C-alpha cells in the first residue's frame, strides 16, 4: 500500500483545500492529513477561525481522507513519515524546497496551489484577520 501524508491548518475550508487533498489522495492508496493544532498555530503566529476539532471534523468526512492526525510542531514530520510508513509527502508549492530534507525518507511532492483562493484571502475579503 502506498501511503501519502500532507500537513496544514485547513482553516476556513475551501475548494483549494479540497482540490489539493484530492490530488494528494491520487498519489497513493491511503491519505493521512496532519492538521495544525490551535497551540501550534499560535506558535506560528496564526489564529485559526475554526478550532482544531472543527477543522478535523471537516477533513474526517471527506471520502478520500483516510486518517487525520494532529500536527503539534515543526519537527514531527520525520517521525510521522517513519511511524506511519509514509511513501509520499505532499504539500503546496508555496513551500517548494522547504521539505526537501524529507527526500531521504520518502518521495516529496509539491503540488500547485489553486489560483485565486486561500484562507488568508477569504479572511481579508470578509474583513477578518
């Protein structure tokens, strides 16, 4: 079985998230999604509009998402790849090159983001920060 993992906050869930996850799922047989916890987001200087539980609930109800786990810190990725026997690490191309260090453990794929949509853009247009 080919296992894929991706990471993100997935706040203000939108079709760009959906398309990225759909393409990630097609790269293997099992998709694990690591969702940044509220505490980790605060460490990153982010504040999600939806809490961790709500964001996980949305993801757990997408048919091609097989497993949802917490992302609690930057350094857990190598451990996750080993622990979950991951073959492919996937993330948006806005992170291109940042996770190449994982290539010694698994394949690393940077997927193009969906144009003209992001949680930041949605919050900005809604007048939220």
